[in-house]
């Protein structure tokens, strides 16, 4: 289903030349693009080196910015259409402050839209800051439903929701306010001005129940949000680990050439294979415990041994990190019908009060 309103409202674009001050900059960026593309075509499993905080030109008028995780920032992208800029992922408010001037350095066109690939704070809590810069936040129906589920303070249920929890430790969140997405789509929304086309796609449950992929079919570039990451960044608590495998298959069917993940460096389409191999390995290791009487306790006891097994696999070793125990528990819970491995801020607050 194509969102006609979004497409039709931008059907009369006029081309604008880049300011003279930026043409040399863009020329230098384009000069670095061709060797990168050539390397991608020659090395099927190439993982680009981390370039945290740098503007990376992925294709003409398509940019990628790797966020600084020490600040909690996600990766972002932006696409320059004829008359406006579309930003991929809202980040935290401090992330907006960092990326906004970089976007303005690459284009003088107004920033009209920001796509939240999902509801998590590092991808959506910057919405208010983007709105103040003139952009309207967009997300899937599933992402909005997830926000309504976990943002209990904003939606008038328990006063301590995830926003309030984040505000305890983040000044940028305390000094802003939650802004839910203002434009919602079900499965697909298209921006197409005749020169640039971007498809916002919900392909199924994965990292959350509302993940959005941003697909550029002409350039074969896929912005995956946290449905596909490059490193030990897989928080699985809000999604479904069984459905996630199917969603990765759906993403692979698009046949992307370049992957721009929600965390970690750019890569080729092999990143989807790596992520799925990691998950299928965990499923294979966890599944035997699901039929045992004390399976969860046994799984917890053997987590260290399982970790050692996984890190021996060079293809997926980079995915093993601090979240590994919770990932095993989440998979166990998805098979046994239990809610495990999920961030419960009210429970955490109660635990802290007891200390």
C-alpha cells in the first residue's frame, strides 16, 4: 500500500543547485564514494570501519552518520529530495543538536520529516527537537502502539514510564518533552519526487513490534534501524525473536547492496546474514532448555559456557556483548510464553529504592 498523501504532496519539486561553498565539499565526498562502492562489490562480507561522528556519503544525496554510543546516540541517515530533506531516526535530543548542523552543511533545503524506525528513546526522543527545526515525525502503526504501551507517564497511566526513567539520567531528555509520531502508516509509505524514491517499510516484528526499514530501491541502500545492527547492540526485550528471523528474510529479499544499520558501521548485504546467523545460533543453543523442567535455571547456569561457544564463530563473535544473558532469556521466553529479558522501568525503580 502506497501512502498517496505523502507522495502527492511532493509532486512538484524544483531542482536547486547546491550553494557554491558546498560544491567543493560534495566533490570531495563523491571522490571517496567510488572506491567505497568498488570495495563493496569486491568483498561480499566487507564491514566498513567505524567512523563515529563523521558525515558519510553513501550515494549522491544520501548520507549516513554513525552515532556516538558513549552519548547513547543511534546512527542516523538523511536523504536530500528536490525540495526537502528526510531524516532517518530521531535520536536523543542531544543527538539532534549534534547532527542538525551537519545536515545543514550538506543541504540548504528544509528538513521536513524525520522517520522513527521504532519507539526507543535513542531513536524517537529527539522528535520534539526535530519539530522545533521544522520536521514532522513519522512512524509505523506498530511503533506508535509500542510507544503507547511503554510511555505510561505520557499516556496517563503509571507516572513512571520509559521517558521519565530516561530523564532521571539524561539532562537532554529532562529539558525536552515526548512527542509521538504525527504521521502514521501501516505497512508502506513512499516518498517519490521523480528523482529520489524512499520507501518506508514495516516488514514484520523484529527488534520491536513496529520496526521501520527505509529502502532506496534505485541505489539499493537499506537503512535498517535496530532490526539489523553491526555489533553487540541487539536489545531483544521488546520484540519477538522468532518473528525476527522471518523479518530478516524479508529484508534480504529486497536485495540491498549497502546496509546502514541502527548501530555500528555500514556494511554490505552480508550484514543481514551475520545477524540472522547469530540469532539462529542462539535459538539452536536455547531450544533444548525449553523442554526441561528447570530449563530456565539451567540456561542461566550455563550462560558462560554458551558464550564461549558463540565467540568461537568469527562470523558472529562481534555480536556477543553485555546483552548476551538477556538475549538467551528472551529467546527462552518466546518459546515458553514468558516475558523475559525486557526492560521494566517500574521494577528497576523499586529495586533501586530497596538498595
